[in-house]
C-alpha cells in the first residue's frame, strides 16, 4: 500500500510570551499558505530507504513514529519519498509540517484512526 500525504506551509508572524503567574506561556501567530508544500509518499519496506530533498530528516521522524506505535502487521521499516519539499529555515514551518505529515501518513498506512494535531506532535517529539 502506498500512502501520499501533502501539507501546506505556515508563515510565522512571531512568537509571543504572555504574562502568567506560573508555567510556560508561549504562543504564536501564523497563517497557512498553499505553496510551497510537502508531498510525501510512504510505503512499508524490509529496510529503511528514502529519496528526495530532506529525506534524511524525514527518516528520523518516521523511525520515531513507527517505533512508538503498536499496530498489527507493523512493518520493520518504511520507504519515504519526498516528491515536493518546503525550503528549510525560512520561517515556513517546514520541519513541523514534515513531522506531522509523516505521523499522519504512518497512521493511515497502518490503518489506525486519525489522531489530533497534539497526538501527532507528541508522536514526533
């Protein structure tokens, strides 16, 4: 089975710190934009493999997610193909979007229920 996941970019308008008596209180503003975007293909494989711009980072996220999930018939590894990428370190949220795309794609590949954004973020660290 082949799973294809695409994500938009996110323009960052800045991080904010709110006055709060205890604990961390950070937030931010941003806006989703259609392009540039990630398009990632995932499939089960006998060993880890990847191709395309940023595939090394994608494999790190995918390994972490796959190790942390329990599912019947879970494959030993994945093949990750990056078909389109978001430029990194440009304030477009590329790393976050890649991590979330991989977590969602792996859940779909393993026929697991959809997860919330917070659950996907937790799965990728």
